[in-house]
C-alpha cells in the first residue's frame, strides 16, 4: 500500500520525504490556509519534493470553474493530481479531465455508490473518508471493504485512497481491507514507526552492549 502525507507544510514534508517512504502527498483548501502561502507556490514546491502524485483541490463549485481550475493546477507540474468533489458536476469534470489525459482524485466519498460513480467517470483515485464516517457512528473501514469488492468485481482501475485516517490502527485496517493507498497526517506517519516493545528492546540491547565494552568500529 502506498503511503501519502496529508499536508501542505513543506518543511515537515521535506523531513519525512527523506525517509524514502512517502509515496505522494494530498492537500486540501484547509491545509493550504494553514500553510499561509499562495497555493500555486506551495503545490509547486511539494511537487519538487516528491516524485509521486500530489493532489491539489479545485475551489470552484460549478463545472466550468472546476474544469478551468483543474487544467490550471495540472499545469503546475506533471505529478499534480486534480482533486475534485464528489458531486454531479465534480464527476462530469472528472470524466472530461480524464479524457484529456489528466489524473484526478474524487474526494469526500462516503458511500460505495459514490465510489462506483467515480470509477465510471475515470477517476485515477477515489478518497473515502474513514474517520468522518466513524465520527457519526458508522463503520468507515467497512466502506473500504465494500469499494474493494466492487472494484474487483468489475476490474476498475481507480485506486482506493483511504483518507481521514486518524490513527495507525486506521492505516493497518485499510491495508488489510485492500486500499491501494492511504493518506495520513504527519503525526500519524511518525507514529507508524513506533511500538513500546521496540523501544524497550532497544534499551535492553543498548545496556547489554555497553556491558561488553566492545566497539564495532
């Protein structure tokens, strides 16, 4: 499963991308606001930091506006993925841009039917929001299972990009459910490295090694 960072903080991204484990980046208007910089400038910098897909979201709500903004975003860098809303106009724009050879990511997906429509529209990615479904008492991860079954039934090429991932457990569950990718905040990405038994084991090994009085070099 590919791991994307959900961030517009290029300083944080630069540090985490150096691990070689970041496969792409997703952004949204809220993250751009937090960055406090011009959107095109931020997206261009992010695209220079990672080779993988970088989702940049349109702001328009009408078809013509989404098409114009989507084409403008795609011109920033070859690895830009145009992020579009799960609306009727958003899916029409997805189809048009896909026919023009642009990659798209349909966001704010909350049902398997919506994911089916995104795949039929030719989306490169669909973003089911797991955490937000959990927030209202639904099983967000079941949605990943359902979409996976539908996509496998019909051999759709659209990749499932699990979003609104709040914890490392979400990442694990999404991988088990068959998500193609997951996008996580930097704090969740950092947490994936950690387990209390790993830390305890390292402390034990360090103490034992010190007692040997040896040096490897």
